[in-house]
């Protein structure tokens, strides 16, 4: 895919829309991992976002979260039906299905909410909560899905959560591990592009081109050329407050390091994703998550460049 701007945008030729082409793109990843930026860049390629009036905004992402408020609230409700929250997600491994069985919201109800706010096809949707609710949403939205997974260094994510919510680094690392274990396990069988936050921030044009090639290979008709201004105006490396070398991953613990290595080793596109063989999650992860637990009210701290209040319904006891 060329990276030169053009006006008007030309459409990619020779890649016809197939009946099996994905109707939408799920952007998956842990909170504070670059999923907002990734979603906007996928949107630049053509897939539509939710209705503008339903868009979540807040000071921690001054350029926008690019996610639906309605679907965020629905995901919070699904987690509550499980007795869980975004900071106390369902278990990884064999215990997941038993917890998920408590959900009373039907797939049809979820589809109605989704179609009310995502009216275009193809669409792109992200809510980090959906990363731990993927079996439900795959069943609700049907098989014609593609996924773009974005992962970030676990200590960078933990440091961001510490700044925003005042939670210990050890808690943030445990939460990172749980989210990414669930993403890896529940993405099996989907067309998946695994990417890193580092790659996105270092060269957003190249990242967008790679993602466009992946989606086009699945039959999506996309712009033949990218608008450089639309891409580079959105991704601002100066908003990145934490940078860690890969060698620091070992200090996050063996479980998080193994998950990070699995993500790193699977970077790139797969038309039929195979979940990596990981050792079971250590009991210490659940023990760490239980130090906060589902009934806590998380603190919310504005970012250094903002003194504004928490965006209603997006954080804390949402």
C-alpha cells in the first residue's frame, strides 16, 4: 500500500468485496495499550466508527477514545452479570465458561444495541472490555469478523494505570496478563493481525499500511493510497509518558513475560489464528487482582496536562 496522500482518495482495485469478507474489525487489547490510536487508524482506512454522538471522550485520550459509550455500558453490564468488572475480569483457562454462563443478556439484545450505534458496514469497534468478553461478542456478531490485536509492554501499561488510578504496579501487571491471555485464547480461528504499540507509535504510516494490506487480503475494499496528514496528525508520540525496553519484561514476572513473548513472536497477519501453548496462569495473578476486587471504587486522577473531571461512566465504578 502506498503511503502518499491523495485527493480524492482512490479505491483499491482488484480486491472485490466477497460474501465471506469481514463485516467488521475488532480492535483488541488491554487498556492503555494503544487501542484508541489503532481504531482511529483503521477508521482512516475506511471502516466506520460508531455514531458521533455516542463517542466516548476524556482527558486521558485528548484525541478521542474512538469507542461507543452505549457498548461500553453494555460491556460493563455483561461483566456485572458475571460478578466481574473491567479491573477484575473473568478467569483465564477452564474457569471462564462457568463464570460466563451467568450472563443473562441475550445475543439478540446485544446485536440490537450494536446495530443501533454501528450503522455502516464494514465497521471498526474497540472497547478493551470486549477483549475479555470475546466469546460472547463472537457469538453475537457472527463469524464474519477480523481482529487487530495491539499489545504494549506490561510495565508501561501498569505505570499508566498507576498514574490514572493509583493501583500498584503489581496489580497492573496481573491485569495486563489476564487480559492478554484471554485475547490470545479467544482469538483462535479468527483472521488476526497482531501488532505492537511500539510499532504503531514509531511509524503510524507503516502500521496503517500493514493493517490495510491485511484487511484487503480478506476482501475489504480500501483506499489505494493513504492520507499522510490524516494519519500523522492523530498519533502524537509526545503523549507517550512511559517507555520500557523489552529486556525489562522479565522483571514483570514469568507469567507476564511468557505472554508478552507469545504476542511478540506472533506479530503479523494470520488468516486463521492459532492460540499459543502457554502454561496455565499462576494463582498469584488472581490473588493480585483480588487485592482490589470487584467491589472497589477505583480512584481517578486527571493526566498531567488536564485538571478536568473523570468522563462520566468510563472509569472507576463504571
